């Protein structure tokens, strides 16, 4: 629980200047908005085993993988690639459009974090490199 809170707080620091859209970019039946206020939107997403998700778009986001992930991601131009992540991985995901297919016999669960407005001035002044170091330090401290 503490580690999840540390991850969420650190993710908010990573890209302080990012602005998210007003509505979730990927409304999916298994999507749950956990937090939605003036500063941030946190969305939990579930994908069933072997589920195929049609073409959809994401805004710039920080993604926290809660489960192992093995999927095929296909861009609008038809280019596909296999993507794997481990439970606990945290990545920056620039805005993109894709379809995906869960290749596993187990469900996928992720949390996507979108910033709507910059945090306080003290956090906003941090560089990307410094922010990434803070995230790494926080993750190691939470173990």
C-alpha cells in the first residue's frame, strides 16, 4: 500500500507540465476512474485474458503495471509489436493511438495517471532527469 502511494506521488512529479484532456481518452467497459480532480485523473484499466481491444487513443500518461503484461500493440498504420511489462513497472507513455490484444491467459491490470495541470511551483521546477531519479529512489526505498 505504501509503495503504491509512493509510486503515485512520484509519477505526479515526473511530467509536471503535462496537460490531459477533459474526458478519458480510452473509455472501456472495464475502466474505473479512481481519482478525477483539477490536477490529476487516475484510471484503473482491466483487460480480460486474450481480450482484443479495438483502436483507441491515450493522452500523455504515466502507466503503472499491476500485473504481468504480454500483449500485441498495433498502430493505425498496421505496424505491430509485442510488448511485455512486469508487475510494478512504471513507464512514461506519450500520447498515441493503437489497438491491443492480451496474449496471456490471465487478466491485465494497469493504472494510468494523467496530469491536468502543473503541481505546485516547487515541484514544477524539477527537471525530467531529477524527477526520474526521485522515482527510482522512492521505489527502492519502498521495497
